C-alpha cells in the first residue's frame, strides 16, 4: 500500500517535471499563452503557487479550529474534482488563486513555489493520511490523502497546458 510519503515523493517529481518543461521554453514562450483559453506557462506556475499557498492557509485554519477531531469530508466533490482535472475539464478558479496578468520571472516564481511547497510537504508528511489536516472552506475537512490527490490532479491538469519545448535541430 502506498504511504503518504510515497505520494508526496511522486508529487515532488511531478512538480520538477513541470518546472523543467517551463524552463526549457525560454523567456518569450514562458510569457505567452499557447492559446486564448489558457494562461501562459509563467501564469500557470504563479497559479499553482497561489493554490498551494491557499492549502497552507487551509491547514493553518484547520489547526486553529481543531480539524483533526472531525471526520474527513465525504463530499463527492473531491473525487469529482480529481476526475474533472484528470479529464482536462476546466473548473472555476477561486479569486485568490488567479495568477497575475504580468507574472514575475521564472526564477522568482520557482523560488516562491519552492518555499510554499516545502512548507506544504512539512505539514502533510508524517500525518495520518486518514485524519483531517485541511479545513477547506468549500469541501470541508480534508485528510492528507484527499489533499494530495487533489493537488496532484491539479498540477497534472496544468502540465497538459504547457506547450512542449521545440526540438533543437543539429
């Protein structure tokens, strides 16, 4: 059976792949959306950073309100959201997670995401995957397992929006 640490390791690899893909695009392609329906690769990194920062805030709120004493959410919305993102179906973005129209540099965004992700991993690792750690204002008390599945599907959804780097001809 997969442990929360195994899942977090996979989440780390997924993030590294996304960042490598963005880095290989070069400055211009990082800043330009591939089409009118998506964000630029830098806006995607900004959005993912904001989303994970919100999860950190939800964890802190859960700690204050004793979320560990509650039952984890049985909301069907969690698996539905994961399924929608895996199928590449867009879901509404809450305002606090909308990226800047003119994002900072790749290096600055990566550094900020590094910091947020490290804090998020510290909060989730070692936790009982079945006991709530997050107090999501929409989905309710979420355990580490539910939280990581949602984050993983979210990163995967946006990874598919990042254009492949162009092949270098020799």
